[in-house]
């Protein structure tokens, strides 16, 4: 599981908007230079299973990405879900 920011596209859009405002005539000192990146949560399911950790349903639904090199064989009961 990892948490961090890696949205370089958002940073590029922020910087481009600052440059556009300067080119339109806004003095640079009047432009806020604070970029607040959004943080994300990613889960590597294969690694989690290898160490014997089954992420909870809440973690899986709040994570932005779940990676696995193989299709994980997770039992629904282990995630706290009721089988249908």
C-alpha cells in the first residue's frame, strides 16, 4: 500500500495557468503560487496476498488504484462481504 502524489499532469496544468495569467498581463506577485496536489492511495494486491494481508473492503473502495500482476483469488468472506 502506498500513499502519495504523482499527478504531474495536474502540476503542469497549474503551471500553465500561472504562465497564461502572466502573459495576459497579471503581475506575478498577484498570482498565488501554491499548488495543492491531491494525494492518492494505491494497493498492490499480489504483494498484500504474499505477506498474508487481505485489505479491507473500505481500503479497496477508497484506493484510487489496485495493482496485481495476477488475478487475485480473494474469498468474499475475507473482505467482509456477504456472498450473494
